[in-house]
C-alpha cells in the first residue's frame, strides 16, 4: 500500500489505482464512521427492553459491541446472562420493537456529534453522482432517527439494517444489491466503516473498503486488515487528495 502522512497526525493509505471517490455507490456505517453518541440511550435500551419484555436482567459488560449489530449484541448479552436461546428467540421481535420505540420516545435527548469531514465527503461524493446508503448494525428505526437528529438524513436513499439481517456480511450484501438497483447492475459499491468487522463483512461480498480511524480502532489496527483506503478521518482523506469541500 502507498502510505502518505500529513504532518505528524493525519495518516492516509490508498491502494495504488483505487479511486476512493470514483465508485458508483457507497455504504456508510453509522456509529464511529458518520457520528458518535455522547449519551447511552441506544445501548441502554437493550437491557431495559429485555427487562420489560422478559423480566430478565442482562448487562453489556464483556459483550463485543464495536462492529457488532444490535441483534448480535442482544443475543450475546442474553447468552452471557444464561437465557436459553429457545426462551429468547420467540421474544426477539418484541424486544427489538421495544428498543426502537424507546429510542424514538427519547430522540430529543440524543446527544450526537459528527465525525470530521462527514458532510464535506458526502457532498463531494453526491456531486460526483454516487448513490449513498447506510449499512449499519443499528435497527432501521434507530439508524434513521440518528441520521435525522444529526442532520444527515437527506444524503441517504437506502440502507441495510440489523433487524432484517443480523449477520453484518448478509446485511452489507443486501444493501449492495439495493445500491445496484439504483446505480446499475454493474455498479461499483464501496463500504465505509471504522471497524475490522466492517472490512471483513465487505470482503465476504468482494466489496472495496474505506476504513476510517474515527471509532475505537486505530489507523494501524485497521490498516492491518488491508482495506483499499485507510484514513485517520474523512477530513484527512479529503485534504490528502486535495478535494475541495
């Protein structure tokens, strides 16, 4: 990989010949990639809704959250709490519905902030004619609410969400199919994410990846998974390639 550094902090690595802003469609992860939360409304809804629907107490302590899906987190937390799958599964739909309603009821309390360069990058890609979608571990209702509250909803026409596809690779594959319905059957689709799981899931569908170190993984940790592009942020990627916002 060709690596470029700006000053001592921004870092960019781009696979030779890969045009990061020349793809036909992009699938953006939400948490850690587009935005982050200063509140715990979303995460706390999982345990609260298991309690309200099933009467069991669970905790997310020890659960792998970053790059996971809401449904994956739910199942892992319940397994750790000793809740048998045959007892949980008939209640999953009710729990997910309760989670979505819980976040919707508290949307005015959401405290979200955008990652550097997000709006400039979305505007740039849209100007180049790309179709923009999301591919996120969030439930659909929660994902769209976050984008609305953060002022990003206008950019996205479609998405893949974990209430329909609990396995991230299957969700990304489905979202890529929707992207090609809009951009054409032979459209190139690129995944933008902040975790190794985003990269692995994209690889399952042979999709290129832009990895950004704006979540909980460092530039070097992401670079080790050899995405086509690795950047400390979308702002740094735009600056390194001299793209005007």
